[in-house]
């Protein structure tokens, strides 16, 4: 099935440090492409996969669930871990949640995490009834494009497939139940004015992760902060984070 323009995955072979990035729900790699390219220019090996069902049609996505998305992210992680001395994982929204799941499952093989506006709990009332709603309504209005910066567009679906969305609460519950396993350093970026993910998610992280969590506000951005006014701050902050926590050089010798 043809991809939406800009929805292509991205990979760059660089140095010994690998970075895996994960986009959000109903979005595409386009939302993180500038971030990926920034880190690639800094000398890292970077992988940004396209999650199954994303970047084509919402109808195709309706046949996928969180297990499918996570399986693709884990496949990319294992491949990157096999060629890199160590791997950092980064993500936006759902991607941030699944980055945390990778850290829970793979432990020390994940060197550190940088996540932007991660989603960890039910924010939209409709999600409470999504398991029933999916038998009545195939899709609802999309959540994409929450960007403050004028003229910037997120390549994502205008509709949200209800069947796919109905699987999200199971993922969130699983990740929350095992957050205690995340002992890696975590840098989280949070937009106080986010119209998609509410403050409860960042509050959960603060309460659970304690001292190994650093939270920085994106005061001039909405949800898709990686395409918004604070994008460069996120990019540079993630690079500084890697330089602080990596145990090998960023460039090949």
C-alpha cells in the first residue's frame, strides 16, 4: 500500500552509539525526522521505524494493535543493539510510552531514555468505552497536528481508528505496572499546553521514577513538540544527555 509522503522510515549508519526513535499514535516518522537527522549529524547510528498500520490509511491501521507496534519497535531495537556498543531510546507520545516499555523489558541494554509528552493513561473519555464503541463507529476525529508553530504540518491521519485505539489502555496499564523496572536515566520533555496528552502522564512518571527522571518544560509548544517551537531545545538536550551518559565515543575511531 502506498505511503503518505514523508512517512518513510529513516536509518543512518554512524558511530558506536545507537539511537532508536519512535513516533506517536496515528502519526509517522515525519514527526521525528528532524530529530533523527540532527542526531545522525552528531555522529550516531540512528533508526526511526514506521510502526505497522501508520503512514498509509486509517482503515489499514484499524487492523493493528499495540502489540504489533511494539513488536516492530523491538525488532528495530534488537537489530540496532546488534550493531551498536550501546543504544539510547527516544520517542514522542505513544512512542515515549513504548520507549519506557523497551526499558522495562531490556533493562541495561537500554542506556537511557529521552521522551517527549509521553502518554501513560486514559485522557479521552471515549477511550473508556472504546472496546464497545469499536463495534458501532469505525473511526473518530483524529488527534494529529497539535502544533503551535504556524505553517508546520504533521503527516498523520485525520481520523483515529477506534479498534486500534481500544488497545491503548492495555498498553498503558502494562507499562505503568512495571515502571519500577526503569532504572535508566530518563529525560522527559513536557508541554504544559498539550491538547492531546494531559498532565497525569508526567505526574505518574514523577511519582514513580524519582531521582533518575529529569523533566523539562516546552513552554512554547503544544503536543507535537518535536516539530514545534521547542524542537531545537529537545534535539540539543537529547544530544547533551547522550554525551553525559554514553560510555563510548559518539564518532567512530
